[in-house]
């Protein structure tokens, strides 16, 4: 703590000198005359406050990392986070052009992949955890073998003419699909990246999201349409006007015959996919006050989590479709959410230059408390957007969790 105070004091003194000198040189063309007028003094004070704030944030970040409370790897906004249902592997993609894979239980970083040349817009982890496919803003796709992650199996440019927003594996990871704003979906072989088929949308309406449903492929467009494609002849079987705005994500739990989509219209739509080649919308979930960015089912399909621009995560019970918990720990847009198992939830957010991943445990009692999972952790509420954090269970309600009902 003494070292931190000393660092802050040193930085403040340095910033004061720099601010005063900078303002003087800016306002007085006679650099030999260092007398500071009143207006210069005012601007100097503002500059001191400005520099001091960022200096304090940097020192605070270093102190947190020194205490071991934060696992930080990314140096820019985290755009996506995905997990493997059968292992503890969690992977995140960032504007810093890197993929960080870590163990959900130990928080140990498994590997960092830096082969992309642009912001990572989407990634997907196979059900076995053996493969990770990712795409970046310049439409560069990389396939990783998690056993040998230092170099990709292959890296190549897709033939999309606009940004690829989503990449997803099919159930056995034998192929993957990309959805692009150029109005096309592309199916490719996992082992080689060979193009299988290109599906074109009517009037080149941009695709934002996609998800496999057994022998079907669901896609979400910028106009709010959900389309179902037959993977045998690649024809459109069905078009549903599900949302009034961009569909950001589609997720499915085939075992439970249920799917969901989320949109910038602040709603989540639920679908019954029990009938072959026929998808029926059954519920519309409301409650978010901002764009819904991402959604995910847990492994046994008892919970649905949603991440929103309103800085919250909502947990829905899939039996009643009531909102049973609201997590308000983030301080910026929640960009991604995924489950690792039944009750372990991982989310990503945009805040400063930190990794911004939170690991949360939920139970059927809807009780939760906060603690950092470190060698020297302490109970109590901690800053949620200052790195990777773990939440452990206790017998008290967290002040950051609230019960709520959702309109159907």
C-alpha cells in the first residue's frame, strides 16, 4: 500500500509539472517567459486532474494484479466469449487480435493465440473442446487444434465481401458456417477449410447470426428475419419475422428441442423446434432496456442467460420463462455470455483495457455472493469489470442480484 501511495504521489507531481509547462507553452508564444497567467492556471488544473485520474487508474490496475485478484491477458475490448460443454475450456476473442483460452475452474491460462491481423468478431469452441474456429474483422478465419495451439491448422481469407459477424460449428464439428453482412452464409469443412456451399439471402440482406439445428441451419438478418435452411439442398424452408431489428445471436439446445434469438429490439424470442423442418415461435421475453447482444442455454436447458447493452445479465427459467435473476455487476455493455456446465456462467464486457470476464455460479436457491478466487481471496463485493473474477456461493443474497418477472 505504501508503494502504491508513493507511485501515485510521484506521478501526480510529474503530471503537475507537465501540465503547467504544457499550458504555458501553449498560451504564451514567448517560451522564455514562464510567468503563468490566470487562464493558464485554470487549464493547468484541469490537465492535472485529467492526468491524475488516468495515472490513478493505472496504479490501481497494477496493484490489483499484484495482489492476484485479476487475471488479465487482453489489452483491448473483449468481443466474444465461448465455452465447451464437455470440458472446462473457455475462450475469449478481443479487439487486441488475440484469443485467450483458460481453465474455468483454476483460471489458469491454457494458451494465447495471436495469428489474427484484425479485431476478432466471433469464435466458437467445438463440443469436445478439440477445435476453436475464429474470424476477424478482415474476414480472416483461423482453425485451432487446442492440443497444438501455437500455430493454427490453417488460416485463410474467406470469400465474403463484407464483415463476418458470426462463426459456428455444427454438432460434431465436421463443418462450420460463417454469417456475413454481405448477405451470404458459407459452409466449410473443419479439417481443410474447403468451401462446401454458399447460401445467398434475398436482396443481399446482411446476415448477423447463425446456428445449426440438426440438419437445419438457422440464420438471423439485419431486418429481424429468422430463416431456416435445409442443409441437404440449401433451400430456405421458412422465414419468420421474429424481431423488429438486427438479430444478434441465435442459440439452440437440440436435446430439449428449443431455440432462442435476441435482437436490438430489446427482446428474446423462444422457438419450438420439435417438429422436423418446422420452427414455431412460442414466447417473447422482455425486460432489457438496451440491445440484447448475446444469449446462451445451460447444459440441461433449465436456464437461459442473456447479455445486454443495458449492462445487465438476465437469467430465465426455461419452464415458466420467468426472469428469476438479474445480474447488474457490469459497468459497460455486456457483449457475450456462455455457460460452462449447469450453473457456471461466463460473461464479457467492454471496460478500459482489461479482459472483463466474470465467472458466476448460480444455484436453484437463487443465492449468490462475491469473492475473488485467488490464493489470498477475501469475501465481499469486488469491482466486476476489472478482470476475471469468480463468484462463490453463500447463504446470503447478493446486492447485485435481483428477482424479476418477465413479460411473455
